[in-house]
C-alpha cells in the first residue's frame, strides 16, 4: 500500500507561468529553481543534448511538485518520421 509520495514531476511549456500558478494561486512554497544538462540528465531522460530548467514547490505536508521545462534537446531522427 502506498502511504506517501515524495515528489512528482510535470513537464510545462513555460516555467515562469508554472511558478506563478503554484506560488500565487495554489499558495505553495517555492523551494528551488535549478538547471540541468549534460550526459547524466540526457541518459535519464532518453534524449541527447538535453537542457532542462526545474522549479520545485512544496505542499504544506512536504511533498514536492517539480515543474520541468525543456530548454534544449535533440530528438533522434527516427522520432521525426
């Protein structure tokens, strides 16, 4: 039985709009904004040359919602067919 969730991630087209929604409308607390790129994150996400920006907001009970915005990625050409 699942009794708790540590965090969840949601891909968003505009990180600033997501931050505004979660902090000003939902009244959650902004914990951190960070960027990730390089081979490690590219391998985890399955795309080459990935660069993402992530904003973490916290619920009153401590769960984290990650808003993820892709700023750059290279799709395999087989995905374009």
